C-alpha cells in the first residue's frame, strides 16, 4: 500500500496593509487631481486677468475691501 502525500500552499493576506495601501493610493490620486485642477484654475485666472489683476484680486480676497 502506497502512502499519498498531500501538499498545501497557503498565502497569508494582511488585510490591514492592503486596505491601507488602497486608501493611500486613492488619496494620492485625489490629491493629484485637486492639484492639477488648482493649477489649471491659476492659469485660467492669469489668462483672463493678467498677473496684476490676479494679485489684486488675491489681495482683496485676503484683506477685504
């Protein structure tokens, strides 16, 4: 009678690490999209008002009046 050997491979998954990696990836993607949108808005403001108009509007927004 022959003896049968069964081998079993298991891989452990660290759910906390995987969830953290996913959240970090999504967060970085969202931050990149927000950064690009902000840069595009800055370029649009310069395009429409010039640098002087943009700085004047920024100063008015900061100090009021």
